[in-house]
């Protein structure tokens, strides 16, 4: 049966629904972030204070810009704490989805409030306006962060495999680019149209900006509901092994001790600063340098088209090209775009070419996936998993870059005279030089630094992540890490389980498996590629690579069946499951088929390993002897001490 071939398994309806739902979540989420990080400052500089004198308006613009920078920087330390709150949340809907909905609803309502100019309070009392603005903006930012941390925190909860995580992240990035860049296409038409309906004037007035905020907020809420209703958090043994609640101290210590998080974060900080600052000034480029504000939609159209190409392309290219090379390609494109912007910013054709190169980047996808994979790295190194906490790092960095971006954009608007009703005809050569210095030269330096840091200091690759997962499994087998918290239980009586051979073949003692699976269990060198249920029980989880799955017997015996050595690198190719996670199973049910020939062609051993994840609870276990077995034969009788909650 060595040449046995198995046909490719197609995605189930549940898997398709889950992917679509997760992708829709970032549509509204990115639109919200774009409105807050980019167009809020545009609104502040061009519309919020139009009814006051230019001198007072500039003071209020400077005040708002400064307050936003201070608030967002001050909240940087809050995001890991928010991640810790999410991590420690336990509800019937999971720990991520409730915060998705709550965060989106609250932040969307407050977005409308700030785009209303806090209901015009600045015209009545500027001091009271400043106080109210600070309070509202802080609450808005906190609840936006809850939604952001929860959204990306779901990636490792949905899947334990690096490649599958790449699919979800690519889908989220794909729709995120639509949400972000779609704003660029619709912001001028929407703000102009609704201003016209309210005043009869073809301009971007306060009424148009308010309508813009209402539309963005509504999209954000609907997208969050799509994630909440359409996705499911998976519960696997590795996640459960790190389910202990963490303290605030644990959060910061865990981040500091995880060197890969620190280097990945620095690379992302440099990249994001360049990206967000440039996006923030593109409107000013079209309005004041090129002199064609009504053609600003082109920037969004180009970004959307390029996003349509790059995001779906990522998982395909990643089959043949490593993350680091994809990051390199994206950053070189970004660097070339800045050179074009610097020397050809007055030529529309060159600007469009620059926009294509600027948006042809895989950096955000690579960074998010690298951060996601650093979760298992941190769990192996420090013993703490902290999914949402680790992924809170990215929104925390977004706060920093968003703060600096808002400050830079606001400063450019004031120093270059690009405020209020000014037009391209009012802008001098000195103004344009000042604009380019902040808009293009500085981001160019940041993008180069991001490339250097990531290429030379980040070590979490796809291969490295697979090795980490394998090592965690070995630690589970040996009892070095445990699924259950022994402090929560007391030992009562003993339960016996007859464990049947899950596959046909020759028995091998676990200690004789060459890669070091030390613990309690056994292995079988298979003669065919069919895996059967070894007892009555339930499917606990399945790695997205499908080479590993967890089961629990009716007596509470928890076990993992692992097919092959290093087969995690096959990313699920050649493996077909015949069950759903959570499904009840009977001894002898066909659970998995695998392609032995394909495994051998890849240079891997197809040995089937079965080990028990609670070795400390096993009272008695007979030794296995080297003999041939047929699936259904009794291999071991396991006596398991019963755990009762205190």
C-alpha cells in the first residue's frame, strides 16, 4: 500500500463560511482605522473649525493634533493590559467574539461623536471642548483596541498551523485593503454629496464628514457581527496547556522575554510609520501639489486593485517563496515608490506608478503571521502562550505610528499652509519642499530600517515554527507541560481504558521513536494509511495540517495521534480527515487516511505515534512489545486516576 494515493479533500461549507466571516471582519475594521488615523485629521484641518477665524482655527488644529498624539502614546501601555483582559475572558461565546462586538459598537458610536466636532462644542467653549474631546477619544481608542486585539487574536484560536493561519491572515488583509482603500475612493464623493444635500454647496463640509463617520461606523458594527456569528474558536491541547490566567506583570514580562516579539515589533514599527504617514498625506499631495483633489479617488482605486492582486497571491507564493523573501520584495517596492514620489510627485503618471509600487507589499501579512507564530515560540521558551496579549503588540504599535502620523500630518498642514480653504495656487516651492521632507524622505528612511531589522534579526520562519510545534508536542508527551491544572483537582478513584491499535502495522516502544517522543504511549510502523478510533470518545481538536489530532475517551483519557516525523512540513497535503472536531466517535471508526507514498517521497517517516497527554494521572500502563497488530487489537490497558474539581 506504499503507493496508495488519496484524493484531495475539498473545503467544507463550515470552513468556507468561517473564512468569509473572518475576512468580512477586517473590511469594517480597516475602514474604521482609516477613518480614525487618516481622515479624522483631514477633517480637523479642513472642516472642523471652518466657522472660526483662521488664527483660532490653527490654534485649535494644533491643540487637537497634540492631544491626539499625547493620548495615543499614553495608551500604548494600555493595549497589553487590554490583551490580558481578553486572554482571561471566558464566556459561552469564547473570549474573542464578545469583545469584537462590544468594542466595535462603542467605538463606532464615539467615532460619530468626534466627527460631529463633539456637537460643535468648540464654538461655545474651547476649554470644555478640549476636556470632553480627551475623555471621548480615550474611551474610543480603548474600545477600538478591544476590537482590534480580539480580531487578530482569533487567528491562532481558529488554527494551530502556520500555513492555515496564513490563509486567514491573507483573507483578512485582502478585505482590509478594500476597507482601507475603499475610503480613499469614497471619502470625497460622500463628504461632498451629503454636504450638498444639507447646504446646496459642492464642497466638503461638516455635514458631509458626519455622514462619512456614520457610514463607516455602521460598516464596522456589521463586520464585527459577521465575525461573531460566523467563526468558531478551536480548543486544542496546546492551547489548553497554557490556559492558566495571567497577571499584568506576566503580560509585560512575557513580551520582554520573547526576543522575537521585540524584533518583529521594531520592524513593524518602522514599516507602519512609513505606511501610515504616507497614506495620511496623499490627500494633500493630490489637493495641494498636483492640484487635483477630485482625482484623489485614483489613490484608493490603485491601492484596491493592487490589494486584490497581492493579498490572494500571498498564500500561493508562500508555497514556493519564504516569508523573508516576500518581505524583501515588498519593501524594495516601497523604497522605489518613495524615490518616484520625491522626484516625480507633480506628474500624475509617475504618481500612479509610485502608488502601485507603494501598495505592492507583503509586509503587514508577514509581520502579523510572524507575531502569530511567536506565540508558540514564547510558550516553548517561557511557558506562557498569551495569544491576545502577543497580538495586542500590533495594535499597540499602530497606536504609536498613528500618533506620530497624526502629529506629522497636522504639522504639515499648518507649516505648509495646507489648511482651511487654501488651494494649490496658494502653495509655494518652500511649502512643497517642507511637504516632501515629512511625507517622503522620512518614510523612506523608516522603510529601509524595517527591511534591515526583519532580514537580520527575525528568526521565526515557517520551518522554525513547525519545529517549535513538534517540540511542544514532545513536551506534552513527556509531561513537561500539562493540559490540566493539577492544583484544581483532587484524586479520587481509578478508571480503566482499553486502547486499541489505531492502524495496522508493527508496534514500536515510544522510547524507540528516533525524534525523542519520551512519555507514555506507543508507536506503530504502519502497513497502510488508515487511522481508526482506538476507543469510544470524542475528537478534541485537529491541527490544520491534519497530521495530528487529539481525542479523549469516555473515561477521560486524553491522547494525541501523530502521523509521521516532520510531516508538519507537508502542510496537510496527503492527509484526509473523516470527522469533525467535537464529534463523538466509536472504537474502530475510520478517522484519517494518509498518503504513505507522498510522505516517503518527501523524505519523511510515516510512523504513527500515540501518546497520552496526562502522564501524571496514569496509574498503570502495560509495556508494548514489538509485534504486528491489526487495528482493533488491544495494545495497552491504561489505568487513569479520576480528577474531581475541588
